[in-house]
C-alpha cells in the first residue's frame, strides 16, 4: 500500500515496529527473495505480481487505514526523516479519502515539479487534484503549463481555456491569456490568436500600472513577434521593459527582452543587435531559474545565423538542450535539438550528417505527428536536404504526407513540388506548379533569401523561361532578406540573361559570405567559374573551381554535379594526377550491394531490414550512390545497374 519503493522509516512509522524487529522481518523477506533492497534504507517487492497478489487480499478498510497511517506519518514528520514527495502525500491522502489534504499536496507538487522540469509528473498530479476539484485555478494553471511543456497541445489548450474562464482576478486571467496566445499560434489557430491578443490589449487598460500590466504588454509583444509584426513586437516589448526597469521586475524584464531579441533577429538590419540581446540575457535567466526563457534565447542563436565557430555553435546547442530539459520543455529538448544538430552540419558543409540528424530527430521526437504548426517538425527541412542530395523518392513521400496533413505553411507543398518537378522530369507540370508557387507566396507573411535561391536554382534547371524567373524572384524577395542572398540571386539572373561579367562580380562578392552556408558559397564559386570560362579567363575559372571543390567537399547532389561539369570543361584532374573514378567503378562493395537492392525496388526501410542497418544509414548509402553515379533518382540507379 505504501508504494513501489518504501523507505524503512515510513515502514516503521506505519507498522509501529521497533528498529530491530523491522530489520529482522525485512532481512528474512530479502533472504527469501520476496523483497529487494533498492537503495539505502529503501525496499521494494522483487516481483510486482506478488505485491499485487498480497494487496488483493486486503479489504478496503485495511487499505484505507494503511494509507491514512502513512499520510499521518508524512504530515507529522517535522524532522524531515521521511521522503516528502508531494505525489506520495497526495496519493495516500486520496486513498484515505482525505481530499483537502490531497488538494493541498497536489497544489504544492505541481509547483514543485514545474520548477524542476518534471512536466509529466506535474500534469499527472494536477489531473489527480482536478478530478476532485475541477474548478481549481492553480491546478488548471499548472495542468495547462505542464501539458504545453510536455508537448500535449490539445490538453494544454483545454486546460488553458478552463483556467481563463475560471480566473478570479484580472492578473490571473492575464497569465492564462499569455499562455493561450502561444498555444493558439502552435495550433495554427491564427484567428483565435488575434482575438486573444485583442482581449489582452483591452485588459491592459483594466490592470493597475505595474507588473501585471507589463506582463500583458509582453504577451502582446510575443503575439506580434509570432505573427511577424516585428515593429509592433519591438514597440510593445520596449513598453514592458520601461515598466520592468522602473519597478525592478527582473522576471518580466527577461521575458520582454526575449521577445524583443527574437523580433529583432527577423530583420537583417537589426539581427546582430537582436542576437546580442539574446546572448546577453542567458546567464541572468539561468541564474534566475527561468529555463524556458534561456532555452528560447539559445534556440534562436542556434537556429539563426550564428556569428561563431561550429564548436561554439555546438556548445550553444548543448546548453539549449540542458536548459530545455531543466524546464521539461519537450519541443526544444528533443525536436529543436536534433534540428540544431542538422543546422550545425549544414554550417560545416556536411550533407549526410545533417540528413542523419534530422532522421534521428524524427525517430526520437515523441510529438512527431501532432496537430498545429509543429506537426512533422522536421519534414520541410528534411525534404530540402533530400532535394540537395538527389533523394527524390524521399521528397515525394514527404510531399504526399504534408499534402494530407493540416496546418501547413501555404508555400510549403507547392514549393517542394515545384522544386522536385524541376529536378525530376515527369514528376509534374513545371509551368502549372510555378503558377501554384506564385499564388501561394502571397499568403506567406515572411520572405527568405535561402528559399528564393533554392527555388530559382530549381527553376533554371527546369528550363523556366527568363521572364518567369524574374516574376518568381520578385514574388520571393523583399527588403528584409539578407543582402548576400539578394546578391546571389541577382547574379543567377544575370548569368541566365547573358550578362556574364555582372554575374561573375556578383558570385565573387558572396563567395566569402559569413551568412551563406558552405554549400551555397560553393555554388556561387561554381557560378563564378562558369562565368570566368565564358569570358575566356581559364586561370580565374580554375581558382574558383578549386574554391568550390573545397566548400563542397562534404556535400553532394546537384551542387556537386554542377561543379563536376565545370571541372570537365577545364580538364581538371584530381590531386593525384589520375582521372577521377566515376560511375559504378566508384562504388564501394557495400554501395554496390545497396545499388543492386535499389534496382530491385527496395525502399530505405526495406534496405535497412535486409542489411541489418538503421534507416538513416541506408539513406546515407543511397545519397552516396546517387552522387557517385551522377544520377538523381532510384530509377536511374536501376538503369545504371542494368547497363
């Protein structure tokens, strides 16, 4: 009755046995393999079935008396000799029918577990208390926060709404609305998010000047930042900061700084200042135990454009994971952690490592397929890397899955489908898919230079006419994209238009960029080599090809294939002076085995089962085979094997 693991002193208090008597009894039971000592002065049954069988012989009154004795011992333990786990107190109080004691322990326990990052335990205890008092605001608050941290979005929304509806004061309602805005955004319920934000704005006028009002302003700042209204986010954050600084409100100051820093990183012109704000608050947030704020700031530094070395980048990522785990913040400690690993690999130019990190993240992330904008969190990034490597079957599978799911960004599916059609003839009508892209981009609230470069590169490969290329670029770029990407895209258009000298200057201008990853800088160097060749400057072309080879040494797919074509034009040989081995001869024995199985039509999962390897290892083999054979699809692998 006392639990799966029971402390010696609790047994003594409940049984009334003296120490020697209890030692003899426990020793005999341990000696007969009934009990086992699981820790210092801690015991449990060796077999759970035996424990259940013995408990089953007790009548209800016996059980209640034992639970009540345990509860009384715990409550009377002023010296702290017994383990004071609030969940244990709540459990015994509930079983003894002492519901006031159970509710008090549940409230204490929820706060304790949230403070130490045990979100699931906090939620379990909150739900125990709510089963007795469904109107308790503190338990509803704890349940909503715990469910959110644990990644249980639907549960979090339900508890947060009940918390808001039962809030007894404007400040309590304000706290509920703050969380609800975040939940609505994660669920992709933007209309509800707008309504909640308006409600907070009205509440600001009701709240007394001070901490509650500043917190409400921070909530509006967060809402504005999440909806890409950057100017409004900065303005509201500054208003909250002014109050927090004047009244010495450190927690609200940190929260407002996070929202301001996150907003500022969205604009290239203020990104460095935003990153400095986030980097500057992390130590303070960790010292204050504000693990969620610290993890959010670190996550932005990792997911954004890091102004540091890969080693420093990796240290930030590990620090983010630790802080997220301390908060019990599931989406950052698991999903965002693996995405951060993939981004580090991309910054190091290691394509297969990045793909493996995302595939592992998909396997490990318990909230992998759920409602809202976090559904299949890694899918779009992974599809982009599959496109890079030429793993077109994987891209097609992701497109099919995303097409069936809700709450996908408007340009995601059309953009991926267009890109794939350009690189895999026969997948779809390139012209019609381009129309879909242009229609969808108007509903996308943000613009990305990386997205523009990728789609333009695909469109050029797919033979899209030059006027439509310009139409695509106009739709995808605005004044807030990074200048280096704008320069690269302009150079691509100039090359297509025959303005070779202009294109060469543009490509060379970004080859040393700190913003662009090595793979994109490598493509810029390949473009520079092509343009130099077109201008009969072979020496310069050879230098640019050498730079591209270094940048793309750990990459693959279409970028490396483009480099190979330039090197062939230059007649370049490998460093050892021999012609590079290519085609089937370049495959290792293991890769030949995999290639034969690909030709038989096996998927990555089937390859993994057949060869007793992990799916991510199978995917790496497939990527390497596509690269070495100079093909872009599994069908083409079968053709090479057949020849």
